[in-house]
C-alpha cells in the first residue's frame, strides 16, 4: 500500500492542494479600501483646494464672471487676455515693477547670502552664534517684519534720525516712489538667513584638497573663492536664483503691507501700489482686480498668464544653467 505524504501544514488527503510556485494571490478589496481610507485626507484636500481652483480659474478666465454678481455668466473666449495687453495701464506698471524686483532683488539677495556665509565660515570662534544671529530674521513673520521696517524707515523714524546726526538727510523710504522698492530690497537682504544657511552648508562641503591644491599654485583668498568655491557651490547658487525668481514673480505680502501701512489716509483701492504705483506688483494688481473690483474673469486671466510666464522662465533658466552649474564628478 502506497502512502502519500501531505505537505507540511496540510492534513493528509486534503481537498485543497497547495498553489503552484510562482502563483500570485489577488489583492483583497479590503486592502484597497484601507489604502484609500488613509489617502482620503490628501485626495480630498488636493481635489478641493488645488485641482478644483485650478480648473475653475481656467474656466473663469474665459468668461465675464464677476464675484458677487447674480447676472448669468457669459463665455467671452480670449477677451480677458487681450484686455490685459490693450486696456489696462496699471497692468504694465505692475509688470515693470515685478521685473525690476526679479532683476535687482533676486541677484542681490543671493549675493548677500553667499557673502555672509563665506564670512561666517571663516570665523574661528563663535561661528554658531553668528550663524544664528543672521538666521533669526528669516524666522520673523513677513507681516511683522514689514511693519517693523515701516516704523524703522519712517521719514521721521529711527534710521533717518541717525542719519541726521551725521549730517545726512534721509530719504522718504516707503513714502518716496524712488526709494520704495529699494526699501523692500533692504528688507529682503535683512531676512536672507535661510539662504545663508544653505550656502554655509555647501561651502563647508567643498573638499579641502581643492583649496590645498589652489594654495600650492599660489592662489589667494579671492582667487580660491572664484576658482574653487563658486564652481563647487554652483548648484546651490542655481537653486537660490531659481526659487528666488519664482517667489519674486509672485511677490505680494511685503508690498501689500508696505503700501497699505505707509499711507492709511487714502481709500482702500488707492492704498495698493502707494506711493504713485511704485509698489504695484503683478500679484497686488491681481488682488485688486479680483477682490476690490470683483473682476473675477479678468483676475483669473492674470493668474494663468503669471503661471505661463513662471513656467517658461523656469524652463529657460534650467536649460541655461547647464553652462554654469558644475555637479560633482565634473558633470553639468
């Protein structure tokens, strides 16, 4: 009589043979419901607060929709986009001011953060203290920082009083159209500690052997910075310039608070861009059209145009970076 041995874990004569090797079990539907349950907060939040607003603004940009109006919404095609370039003078003022900030503030802020990082890493004692002092301003809330600078740079404020003691007549700062944007640049330099920390880490990561080789060739401190440090930290420079450009194209909070607080005697619509529209940027003009004049379709067209400009500028900048960004191992 032949005895059949059952596999381990199964009774002899079992009616359910073991599945062949390589076979896969179907995933249980209960597991998918568990996965969807855990993902549901993100999925719902993304759909409600990101996906729906994006689709809605694209639709509104092609209509004459006005928030708060009960009249029927009419499809107008590209009329809002054409109106941006033909019917609005303030639109071009906002574009010029925004481009000025991108061209001037972003490189200056990056260069200042890089310079402070270079100085701090050369300090022998108290390096952590100085790094903390330079980083603390970046932790101050933007609105609080803007209000503090408005008080500090008031025409009769502390800074102009100090300048008066040495015989210098201080400018009007936020009250002077010629000095309003430079005042915002000063505030950006003051709060550049977050970028400075990134530059410090990148500079400390540069191989010491490169500096020793440069010293053997007779290079000084500035030559080593130009020939060794800058190529080694070029990816960080690229990151700082790119993120700064994207942020500055959407520059809003500092300008809105500064223009609204510098002259509190005017009407709410006149405050945006004060003085003389020198602080009127693309995002503040978008806010005024959408939430002060309730031109929702027009403001939606402005938002989509801003998205396209930022996307195109990012693509161009990434492609151009291949010429000056040096990666580890000599790649570009």
